[in-house]
């Protein structure tokens, strides 16, 4: 019996250690060179001395973020550039994580920790998303930087007038999920009874497995308070299309 108990303990402990290793797995980036900054275009865009334009990956900013980015690169240190996925966008801009000099903290994390940026809707890597969302959470809970601004902080799902006013803009929305329904190829996460008016999050059925694997099986969201990030669209009512699990966080 003692031998059996010891064996079970060993298996459980090994499993726990493995889970911890996965949870603590660092964000893995690929170095793609270095560059020097010529000018700051906006809160996440830098003009480089070699003529390229660098778009900081994985964050969303406002006009007020520009000053914080300018301060972060003001000392003139060269930037180390590292990519996660594609290193150019459809406009030909370089897209990367940037580190000033020998700093271990990216410009993205610096802006998030200062409350001058929010995490984008789609990151493309769970470990990277976890680190970025954690930095954003710390700033949000401390009400640092722009988190005191009503449109930077999460909007409430029942505030339909405000959500409509944010059409086409990146926002965070919080609220309690009333129901989850499927129709055709789409899953509808409803925050109200009137689907022609109330806020809704949509998920394609073919993407449901990815959400379930991340602990966000769509049907399980019913009755939960969640936070969702993305661009507001207006259909019958305001909606956000969720295409990646990192867009949704449990808020209760």
C-alpha cells in the first residue's frame, strides 16, 4: 500500500511540475536585428534611421501614448528587434517587439506597465499573451496612466449608446453573459435579451476548439462576467468578433 501511495504521489507531483513548467513557459521571440530611431510617429510607430517604419507588435495605443513612447526612446539607444510571427504587415511596415539597448523589458511591456497601452486583440502565442495581459492588469488595477480615462478603461456591456459611439475603435468591454447560442457557423455570446440591440460577442464554430483548449469553452461562459477586447462593429447591435482566446478574460 505504501508503495502504491508513493507511486501515485510521484505521478501527481510530476504532473503538477509539468503543468507549472507550461504555465511559466516564457514568451519566445526570434531576433531580427537592430535599428536606430529617427522619429516617433505615434504611440506605437517609430521611423528608423534606415528608412523603415517600425510598428510595435501586440499593443493598442491612443494619441496620448505618443509622449510615453518618445520618453522610452529618448536616450538614443539602438533598438534590438525580435519578432513573434510575421515581421511585416500588409502596408510593408516592420512589426516587432523592441528592446532599448540591453534592456530585458520590451517597449511594449514598458508602455503597458505605465498604463499607456492596452494588449491587442490577437497576439498569436499564449505565453506572450499571458505576460502582456499581466502587465496590463497591474496597470489597470493601479489605475496608472490612461486607465483613469473612461474610454480607455473597460466599457460596460449594457451601455449601448457608448458602445455605438465607439464603432470602429478598439475597446475593452465588461459584462455578464446572459446566454450562448449557435446559429449556422457562428456562436453568439449574448449580453442582453434583445439581439437586435444589445451587445454580442461572436465566435466562429470552427474556432470553438481553440477557445475550449484555453479554458474558455463558449457555452461555459453563460452566467459568467467576462472582459472582451477588440474592435466594435455595428450590425443589429454592437458586436466584437472574437477570433483568438486571448480576447476574452474571466472577470468574476
